[in-house]
C-alpha cells in the first residue's frame, strides 16, 4: 500500500469521496453562496449588483415605500408566494389523484406490457416543455380546440375565458409533472406483494379497505416521493404560469425569472430564490423522515 | 352422519381456459369434509392442493362443479364474505403493522367493539405463545414466530373453517414437530374444521382425522391415516406414503383369499386377495419394509420364510434399512434395529432369513 495514503479505513474512504465533495462544493455550494450573498447587496440598475450591503431585498418581500416615503406593508409579493403554494399544492393533489390509479393500473398489467406503458408515460419528456405548454394555449385558448366546436354548436355564445386563469396554470402544471408522480408510485407498487391483498380480503376487507389499509400505507414512500417530485418543480415553474397565466397571475418561479431578466433586480430575485430553496429543503426533510420510516419497515424485512 | 362443513362436488379448475396452454389443475374432484374434522390434502408438488384451497377461500372461481359451505353454495360470495380464513404458505403478514395489529386486522374489519378486539388479540397471542412479542413488526420475527402470528391472525375472527397451506414447510424439523402437536391440540380445543395442505406424508399421518391423497388434479384415495397406510388403493398411494416393496407379476392361482403370483422367472409369492382378480392378471404386489422380519436362522412364527443375501445397508440411527437380494432379480427392502451394543445385526453379503405374514403382502390394483 502506498505510504501517502492515510492509514485508517475511514480516512481513506473520505479521500476516495473527495472528487464528489469537490464537485458538490463547486457546482452546488458556490452558486448557492453567491445567491445568498447577492440577496444581501444593492441592485445595479443596469443588471448585476453593487457591492454595498443591504437587506432591502428581504424588506421588499413584505414592505414598500408609499408616496411619502413611509414603509408600509405590501401584500403583493406575499400573495404571489401564497398563490404559488396554493397552485402547486393543487397541481400536486390533482397529479396524485390522477397518477395513482394510472400507476396501479400499470402494475396490474402483465410484465411485458408494463414496460411499454412506462415508456409511453415518459414520452412527453422527449419534447420541449415550452412547446408542450404552447399546445395547451391551442387547446384552452380563445377559438381553441375546446371552444370552437361548442361555439359552432351554439352551446355557448361567448368565450369560456379559460386562458389566463389559475385553473389554466393548474392544468399546465399538472400536465407538465404528472409523469413525475406516476413513476415513483409505480416503482413502489411494483414491489408490493399482491398476496397481501388476498390476505386482506380473506380477513373480511372490502375493496376500499384493501386500498386504505394495505395498498396505500405500503406504497406511502412512493406517494410522498411523487408529491415532492411534483411539488418542487411546480413551485419554481415559470413556463406554465407565464404562458397559461399570461404573466399576470405570477408565481414564484416567474417572479424570480422576471427579476433577473426584465426588472434587473438581482438581489430581490436572489432573496426570492432563497425563500424557494428553504421551501424545498423543508419538503425534502419531510421526505427524508418518511423514507427513514420506510427503511425501518423494509430494512428489517 | 355429522353435518358436512365443506362439500366439494365434481369440481374442476382450468387455468387460462381458451388460451394456448390451458392448465387443468383439478379434474372433477369430490370430497366431503365433516364439521370439526382435521382433514389433510396430501400430494406431490403441482397436484392441485393449493388450487383446491383457493377455490374454497374464494380467490379463484371453479370451472365446473360446486362447493358448498355448511350446505350453502358459495360461488357468488367474495373471499371477505366467507367464514373461512387462510394461513398462507408464505404467511402474508402485513409488514406495516405490528404483530398485535396483524392479529386484530380481521376483527376490526368485522367491526367488533374495541375492547373485544383487544381481549381477543391477547387471547390469540397467548394461545400461540407470542404475547411477549405483540409490538414487534413481522420482519423482526423468526420463521416459526411468523407462522404462529399467521395462525393467530387467521384464528382470531373465529372462522368456521381454517385453511392451512403447507404452514410448516418453512420450519426446521424440531420446530415442525412441536408445531404439529400444537396445531392438532389447537384444532381439538377450538373445534374448528381444519383443511390442511401438505406434501409431507409424516405430517399428514401424524395430524389428520382423514387424508385425501391427490395426484395430477385427481383424488386417489380418501381415508383415515391407517386406511391410507395399510390399505392403499393403488401403487401411487402406496408409493407416496411410506416406503414400499413392489413386485410385478402374474396371478397363477386364486384360492379363497389367497392369491398366488409368479414373480420374475420362477419365484412364487402368496398374497392376500384384495379384490376382483382373475388368474392370468398382471398385478403388483406390495409389502411394507417394516412388516418383514430379518433373522439369522429361519423364524418359524411367520407364515412365509425365504432366504436372501444382504446387498446394501443404510444406517439411520434408530434402525438400519437393508436391501436383501432374494435371487431371480428380486430384491426387498426391510428394516432391523441395531443390537443393544449399537452394532448392526447383519453385514453385507450375510445370508439371512426373510419372513413375513400372509396378510402383509397385498395385491394392488393396476
Ligand atoms: N395462476 C395459475 N395459472 C396457471 N396455472 C396455474 C396457476 N396456479 C397453479 N397453476 C397450475 O396448476 C397446477 C396445480 O397447482 P397448485 O398450486 O394447486 O399445486 P400444489 O399442489 O399446491 O403444489 P405445491 O405443493 O407445489 O404447492 C400446477 O400445474 C400449476 O402449474
Ligand atoms: Mg401449493
């Protein structure tokens, strides 16, 4: 063994992992630190930042200067954050309600068919999300696929005004991230021992009770993973909110994008991103907890 | 005649009917299981034992015939509507529930009051001697412990019939023997009809009131353990249960209840007549090894004595299995106990006397 290598096995293990730590350090911690630092600086009106410390970005989240230069409470951004969470939770719930039966159905198929279905589920990812979201404008929009036949048949006599609503955003988000719900639920259902379902029905369970008492508890880790995988990109999404919400109904993601692009307020954008990051971290801690519980069940199996 | 708890009438089961390879798992099987009976389905792997249990439990639908549970046709009932519980071969305990929650599962689905659930679970767990592990997860239990939990879980809702699918097959020999006695005792105490599936003949003989021997979707014989062992109806049953010597030959004379057969080129054996045979029939004679007495000099107390030469010995501890070459291409398996000092009574190539009574040698139907 080389004399340069550390003696203890633990130290060698650390040494072996060094490249990974360097990568994580450079490509994750450094950008996040830059973002954290920027959020405490003054904005440069021409883009970028001025090297002067300031908490203005965080103040701006809650307060604004009125005409007499007094700080007053401004609910505008809070409302956007609130709506982001609301829409993201809504999209997550819809994804769950739609995704679970799909995953369950796929699990019940013969093995060779299952792979085909999973392949089909992932097909949308082969096309750009922007283009797929534009498709929804054609579907929902004025003179679109839904409206035109109804208008022609005389069932409605004015536009349904489906575009540029919270509903349109929720549809867009659900559509974008539904596969991310189906896949982890399928992965956990696939591991489910279906003989347990027979045992449950033998012990006087109705179909509904088999679901609630056996299937759902046993694939909870997959459900939680799916919810997080959908919720996190939803809350940072800006394509669906911008295109289907018309940029009027802003969400956190579009707000951040707006700050870096048109508004040229990098510190504020960074502060919003920090907020987003904390939401994600909270969600991941929640996931880690439930995953640990699952490990406890399976690790001892 | 006691009330039948399960009546299986001409039941057939075909898996994947209409497909390329339909599997006929059961072929017009009929049997009737009495109330409070310990009934065993015995047969080699793939003979349809599990299929029959699954039909009774309701996990599969019959392809033909009908099954009656206490006189009631049950084809239309879901598994959850049948007062039948199953102890699965693989236990199928719920991994996300504690031992106590597993045992209480059926009671809770039946909407029993809370205190009754708690007390029944307690009683069941102490019955299977698992009360000290009530809070464990199934995955933290040994195979034998899981088996007991599976048993307690199936017994807790006090079903009228308990179906047990090879519940002891995963256990080691010692534990299996203990569980045998415990199961048998449990069945006596609870008075529940047990339908027990096994491919272990010792298990079947030790525990059952009656045994159905199955092969390839057919029932070969139904009877008490002694009937099955002593009077097998055909070579399959005789071969499957216990060890046997089979001698193929031709009947050359019949006199009262004694049949005389020619075996090999010139040997003549006399056997008990078990049915309608005629001179000239090709038959198989059957003789249990333990019915043969091996001695150095001729044992006058037996009806038949012949001489043979020891050709092989298998030492089994409490006894030794001898293969004796009788000449004329005939060899017989027999047993002898080791002597007081532990040495075996005969050695290879010893010339010994082989004796058996007339009633021990039987004619089997072809
Ligand atoms: N779901 C199924 N689809 C097709 N064929 C099946 C199915 N289940 C069982 N079979 C076939 O039916 C026959 C009887 O199977 P069964 O499981 O009843 O046997 P068994 O007597 O329980 O055997 P073992 O002792 O191995 O458990 C076998 O040939 C088996 O291959
Ligand atoms: Mg079986």
